[in-house]
């Protein structure tokens, strides 16, 4: 996948997460925020979604690599994030690898309200 395709895929997920945050705020009054996370060593996770200022879930977006994300593992070892996802463009994927669920975008997005 070319860089621009990867960026568009990440933007697609960002748009849906922001819509989720706005919908939960507007319909139920929840304080939902979507953040990008990077530490001083350059480790980054695409999205951290918080509810009431506490981590709710983290999302790392990849085109199709089902390998574990070392950045998600690093975050999981240091921050109590209840749910962690590596969302792939590849359809039909849904496996658990330790604290991270590796899931296809079609399944991930279908589960959002």
C-alpha cells in the first residue's frame, strides 16, 4: 500500500472515532476524547480514546501487518488501557495476542455504535 493509501486508511479510522466521540457526547453526555500518543523516545500509538479523562481504548492502524505492535505493548505495560486494538485493512481478521486484539477494520467499525 502506498503511503497516501495508508494515510487515507488512518484518516478513515480517525473520522469514525471522532464521530463516535461526538455521538456519545451529544446523545448521552459522555466526555469522550480522541488523542494521538507519542513519548519522548518516539514510540507512538495512533489513537487513545478516553472516557471521563481515563483511557478507554487504544488503536494502532496498519494496512495488513498482523505482527504485534511494540508500541502498543509498551503502552499496555505502563498505562491501564482496558482495550487495545490493532486495526487492519485486511478483511476477516480477528485474533487476540496478549492484551491486543488484532481485528479487521470491517469488524472493528461494525462494532461501533
